[in-house]
């Protein structure tokens, strides 16, 4: 028989958007679906010595920040979509939670306190997601195809008719795409459709495990013509992605403030939320405050999302990235925007940085750092090592200012601890960046200054 807890008072939210309370025995209880300020009962699903995890089953005091979820597929019930975790919390309160997460991580993990907390970067709460990876599953017993995100805590594909976090034009394609896949001969060998939207193009990448017969290709072409999409095919890894038919409009996005056009392939890394990306690039460059005579290094530069705007302001920008393919794409984008004379690009494993490699890239006035979730520990350690022992890099001087864009507050805090407590920087500003509304994903930006 399922055991229901006593009434618990929810104190906070954790990083997975679970309510956090304490039982009468003093155990921490993580509660799916509960919000701070609520009094709830739960059924416990997991028990450990010091904590329990459960699901809310009753409530007698409701948070003023609780709202009706905007998507019919959101919830705690079996079969609910697992794509979003915070739709029951007011969007403004979501941002406040994420701002607190950034602040708490900096202090508790890095022993760093930002001198100024900037206003969080936020944008549209719905229809913001221009990239998504939809799973496709042909259910032979039911004779139907499912396309969507996975169910909560499950490998099953949620039965989604709509998706409110992608643009409506994409949400409206979910059911027609189900009919399309159902009609294809290879319907049980098509595991995934990846969405990548540019300013003018809706690109759909179809992963297929077998070669597609001409009949299936004809169905894709008819669908593209009717719905105005562009099909790309992926027979194996991401490097095999190619257009079904050459020609048509170019997949690209713009950064209007800097007059930059960014062509990309649908499997290249680009930010999920273009509204936020536009604001983020602008804020990062204003915080960096680059002068015409300065040299800048853009670490983890990707396609040049920050590099090319920086090149419109600096004397010289060096972009460094781990992927040779992305470096080549960055060079092409620099040429496309007439910025090749002010940019250079290098491919290097940035998780194996050393003081010697850091010095080899030369002194820069300022840095832009935009790493993946793993953070930039090797980079921060290399600069800290040189500050502690200048003989490791004679003549090299640290940048006066670093703007660090993070998609993981824990690794930001770890790296900030090195920069501030070892390398002699001050964290002058930080803020959350709400790149993924309604999810527990926290992005952020922080500024580090070093005294002359």
C-alpha cells in the first residue's frame, strides 16, 4: 500500500524544479510538482538515509506563484511530456529562481560574490524554441506514429499533438508529420527528426537507419512543398547530414545590431532561443566594452556567434574552438561578413589547456569565454597558474576583463573560484539568462575584472 506523508511545508526549489521540504525526522524531501510556500502531502518513491523523493498528491496551501500550465501535455501523470518542468510556476518567478541559483552556486561552490547582480535576460515564454530534437516511434500494435519529447522519467515518446515551446508553425506540423511518417515505407526505421530554424527557413533533419526508397523521398518532397519546410537527411552521424534537394533559401540567422549574417548547418551548435541570443550577444559585448585598438580572444567560439560581432569593434579577434569543422565554418562566416582581415581561428582541445599553450596564443586585452556544460576549468587553471608563477609564461599578461557566458552554474562557480580566489580577479557582475523558459536549465553571464 502506498504510504502518504504528513503535511510538509515546502521551503525552496532545487535545480530540477522539485520542491524541497523537511520531514518530522529531519530528512530532506524532494517533491515533484510542489512550489515554495505550499503545504503538501506526498507519496514517497525513493528513500535514502538522509533524503527522500516523492510526488505531491494533496495540497492545503497553494503558492501565489502557481499558474495553470500552458500546455495540455504538461503534468505529473503517466504519459506526461518530460520536456518542461516548471510550467506550473509563474514565468517571472521562474526567472527569480534561476537568478538565485546563479547567486547561490557562485557563493556555495566558488566562494565568490558578484558585486552587482544585473537584471536577468529574459524574452518570450512561449514559442521560443528554434531548435529541438523530436523522437519518432512507430507503434505497430496501434498502427500509429508518435513524434515528440520523451515522457517524464521514461524512454517512451509522449503522445504530443501540440508543443507550446516551439513556434506555432512548428507545433502545427506535429500531427501532419505523424501522418507523413505513417505513410512511408521505412516508418519503423526513422528514429528522430531534428528541428533547426533560421530567420527564413524551417529545416527538418530526418534520421534514417536504412537508405530511403524513392517513394519515401517523393513523400518528403510533397510535404516540403505543402508546408514550406526544408528536409535534410542524416543516414549516419552528424557529419553525414545533407539536403534532400540542393537549392532553396539558406539556413541562417542574423545579429542585426552588428550587421552580421550567420549561415549554419542544422546539426551545428547554435543557441536554442534566438530572441535571447540576440540580447545576450549585445549585453556581452557591452560588458566587455571593447576598444578599437584592443585584441580579444573568444574561447569556445563555435560558429563565431560572438567572434564576428567582436570583430566589428576590436582591432583583432582570435577565435579558438575544439572542432575543426566549426573552425572552418567560422572562417567561412568571417569571409561572408567581410571580417576576415580582423579575425583568425584555431582548432584546439580547450579541456587540455596549459600555461605554455595559453602563452602561445599571445596576450589579449579581453576575453570572451562561452564553454559547454563542462565549463572552462583548464583555461581558468592555466591563467591561475601563470599568475601564481609568472616564469611559466614570461612576458604574458592576463586579460584585464573576462566575460564568461555559462550554461551550467556549477561549472561557472567552480571556474569563478579559481579566477577570483587564485588569479586575482573580482566578479563585478553576474545575472541569469533565461534561455529555456519552463525548464530547470539555468544559463548565466558573469564579468571578471583584474586590477592593473
